[in-house]
C-alpha cells in the first residue's frame, strides 16, 4: 500500500499502522464527521449495500441522477488504476490535486481527535474516502451523493451518514464469520445500514426465501414500521431497457441502481429525466472489470476483464467470452485462497489457464491447482506477456488483480458515464 504517498497517506496511514488488537472504529469516524461539520450529511445520500454488484448499482444510480440534471458525487471502491477514482462527479474522477486537498482536510480534522491508541480503533480507508466524498459534495455544491458501502452495513461508516435511500443488492453467504455466521445474520447486518429517522426508502432486488423476511423485519424494526422494502424485479422492470443493462450477472445491478435513483428523485420531488435523455446517458456507462472488453495496445489481442470470484461468476464470464468470440484462447485467473478457488477450477476445466499470484502480504495463494496450469507473478504481466497467450484472453479474479490488468492494458477508467 502506498502509505508514503502524500496524496493517499491520510486515507491509509491509520489502517497501515494499526496494531493487532485494534479494529475499525465507528466512534472515531463519527467524531471525524462531527469535526468536519458533516453530521448531518450536507446533501441527500443514496447508499448502496449488498454482497455483490455494489459498484455497478452505484454507477447506474449516479448516472440516472445525473441524467435528471442533479450534480452527483459518487464514492465507490476499491479503485482500479488510481485512488482518485474513489470520488467522482457526474461519473468523472476528481483530479489528483482535488484528492490531495480532500486528504489535507481529513488530516487536519483528524489531528483534533484522540490518537488511535487512545480511542482503541482506527479509521478505515473506505470510510475516509466516504468522508472525502461528502466534503467534495459540499465544496462543489452537489445536489446528491451516491455512496457505496464497504463489506458491511451496520458496522460501515455509511450507517453513520443515514442514507435517505438504501439500495440493497443480493445477499449471499459472503464474508461468513465476519459479518455473521449465517446468510440471515449477514442480511440483518446489511439492512441495518438504514437510519431510524433519515431513511425514507429501501429498494431491493428479490431476495432468497430465507433472506427476504429478515430484510423486511429488520427494516420495520429500525424505522418503527415507517418504511417497507420496495422490491424491483429485473425480470419485469422496464428501466433500463435490456440492451442498456450491464452484461452478465451485473444486469440486475443496473436495474437496482436505476430504480433506487428514481425513488430518490421522487423523494426530492425532482423530475426524472425524459426516457430518451436517460437512455442516452445510460448508453455511455462503462464498468471497468465487469466484463469490460479491451485491446492490448499495439496488437490485435483482445482481453475481457471481469472481477469474478466464484464458480457462478467465472462460468458467466466464460459464457460471455464464448458468445463474444466463439472461444477463449487463454484464461488468466487470480483468486486468493479465501475466494471460491475450487469452484473456479471446476468451471475452467479443459481450458489453458495461467494462475496469477499477487504480492499483497495479506493474501494467501496456497490452494491446490491443476498441475498443468501455468503460474506467473502479477508484476510480470506486460503487453508482451498477455499477447503471447493468444488473440482471445479472459482475465478473471479479485479486483486487486483486475485493476493491475487494466493498468497493463492502459484502459480508461476515469469516466464511468457521460452526463453532458
């Protein structure tokens, strides 16, 4: 982690310097929000939670709001090619100078707080980028913020903000033992991002039979029965049209983001964009590392990049690539041991695969892999190395890896959509 970079050090220094007994501190984050006069939030907030697809949901929500003429700040994570991507205005990343200024403001306010050792916890990077997004929204007189949560819900800084609208993606048994020991406990944790007094709506994709009643019951408990879930079903939803939805498994996220943003516009009593205007903007949406298609510079080799981390995602990406190209020449796969390595291996049976290892010390790559697979370190990926794999290359894995691939390919990542 580039903790010595003055642009990003304010966001990562406490995390990098944490001791084993320290955990993320929402009390400390709350104090920081107060010190920066961000409690309450300076603009209405649409918060995005769920086990998968949060970035796609947040992007489509922001595009829908921007299409309606609202100046929209979007905070997502993690980044792909640069940390400025974590904060965007109408789909476009802030500049390095703007990110530096935001970091300086965070650093100055943090200096007023007790030290992490005194408070017993540290400020998490994802929470600090959320704070930076709110600061930027105030500085530019934005109309609304779309904020993507980290992995949590009730234990995420987004809960401190109190989103007016919550977009809840599908809830799976992801992060078991961290967010909860069962999928129902995880569903409760995600739903508890809602605020007792500020949240006016929760828009959700259809959940499993075990998750749906937990979402309803938890939301009623939090809001005193004031708010009930609004379910949007991609199978019957009219917006966006199917041809304007993301490819593969992200299609449902596009529907959810658009529906949640439409609900926010209703609450703000702001007219929605005319259909032709909305469709024009959604037609420009790009989702890096979500089945994104690229050409290796100086060659005819094409690469589809996708942040698939389990058997379902890998199978969907493989089906997409085969439909696009008619076949796949080679697969680059990077999955640390805590992901569904066995499922990915099964889905890729019979294909030439190179397993990629990342240098991050906290990631383990000890899972048994097929003996005939090739192996490479992420640092060794280059234009030449990728083109040597064939004309049709599928790059799959954790976002730490897909971000590196996008860097190798010099893929544009600073603009997610065009609202002009």
